[in-house]
C-alpha cells in the first residue's frame, strides 16, 4: 500500500480507503472485514452520522478499537435525523455541529475524530458560522482536521476562499470526470486533498449490469464501457484501469471504495499491483471519455 499526504494536514492516507457506507449490518463478518482491510494496509475509514442512523459509526468504532491510534477516522455531520427517525433535515449551524460531534465521539468510542466533514452544503448556508464550529472543535481537541463532502463548485470555492479545510470528498471516475473541469486544479493549488468516491461508478466499472448513470443513458453507458474496455483490454482489466485512472491524478489523495465482502476488498487491492498502467494508457483513457460540466451550483 502506498500513502499520500492528505492536503494541508500531517496525515498520511492510504491510496485505497474504506467507505463504510457499504456495510449495512452490524455483524461480526463486517467487523472482520474492516479489520482485514487494516491488516492489508488501509488506514482511512470513512463513515457518517447519517448512515444507518448512527449504527455505522458504532460498527466502525467497535471494529477498530484495538488499533484506533494507527488509523485515520473520518465521519460527517449536517444531516439531522428527525425525532421520529424518518428522514432528516439539513442543519449546518454551529450549535448543531457542536452537539452532533459529541454523539459521534460516543458512537465511535473515541476521544477525537481525525477528519470531521460537512456532509453536503449549499451556497445559502451560514458558511462562516459552520467554519467557526469546526475551528472551535479543533481548539477543543475534539477533531484534528475538517473538510467537506460536496460536488457543488460554488460551495467548494467558498470553503477554499474562507476556511482551512483539509479535504474535499467528491465523486470522480472514468464515467464522471466533472471535477476535472473546475475543481481538481483549484484544490491542488490550495493544498486541499481530494477524497474520490464513486471510483467504480456504482460498480459499472467493475462488471455490474449496465444501467443509467448520471446523464448517461443505458446505451451511452454501454458504448462508453466498450470504448474503455478497448483501451485497457491488452494489459489490464477495466476495474484496474478505473482505480489506477483516479489515482494517477496528482490532486487525488485517496480513492474511497465501499467493500461488502473480503473478495471485493482483496480484488480491489490487487489492482494496485498492476505494472501495466502506463502514461500512454492514461492518456488514451483521458481521450476516450469526454469531460462533462457541472450543470448546477456553478
């Protein structure tokens, strides 16, 4: 496993990290899967207070208790579960964030959170107040660094201009290259790490049945997959190409991937060993799928 510095932090993060949202049950098998990932070199585990109404944080906390000091834990805040447990409201206020971190700390069974992320955001949020909440938590020692999880360019630009965010989590893959148009360069110039989610495009780049994806119709997805397979067929699988493509971009700190089984985990880690992903292959992939633009929130 290779490691990369996460933005302006002093944290070294594994190139492949574990997106715990994929885990749906609080079971011994899932605990073992998280522990196997750690044994194989993964040191960043990403969750959110929203996932399974906090159960996901509890699962992660239980699984990593024996090696907590050797890993980076990231969780998210901003989606306030309704009192009846059905749905949630968006709440980026300082008061809520200060309260919510206490609940996450308890569920995770930790004294501090390495990376606390705003789970979304709009340009109409009280951004200065939200930033103040994160800065306050750093001073209190409850979090080490903070970031945002967003695909909205106008929100990302605001946090770049106004805050000391360490990272931005955003969707990026061979089938979703929108971040290249206006975000990746901006973040890299400002020493802000990018946590790439959706690297395998909901499994489409790993062999799952073809379906619509973003603005791509079923036919367009099928055509794009055939083009990508044609580029990579001689040397590596499409899955290998998809992961290596994302990691080839120097703005990316880590690819956050959700695993459900040990086989998925091990197969994914095997893609890092492929020696055949050359600059030539990378350039061919860049030329195969066009870059789309973000249509909203520009």
